[in-house]
């Protein structure tokens, strides 16, 4: 389970970090601290953007 601060750190990094949502590799675009959500998309489908709870993300 990920926390908001780590999700923000990953979203600002210039390198890829292995993060998964529902068993799928994803990219974190941005993080909303107030709502504790992240804007993500699957690496294999960048058009499938969605907002998810930060605590549902897993760093491998």
C-alpha cells in the first residue's frame, strides 16, 4: 500500500518506477493530496487515464 508522499515523489521522478494498480503496471501522472487520489494510466494503454485512491497502488 502506498502513501500520498511516496506517490507524489514518484510522480515527480524522471525515471520509471515499478508501480502497479490491480496487478497492472501504471504511470502516476499527478497526485491530489487533499483527496488522497492519483491520476494514473496503464503503461500499455496511455489513453485509459483514471483517478484512483493512492492506497490502492503498490510499488514493486
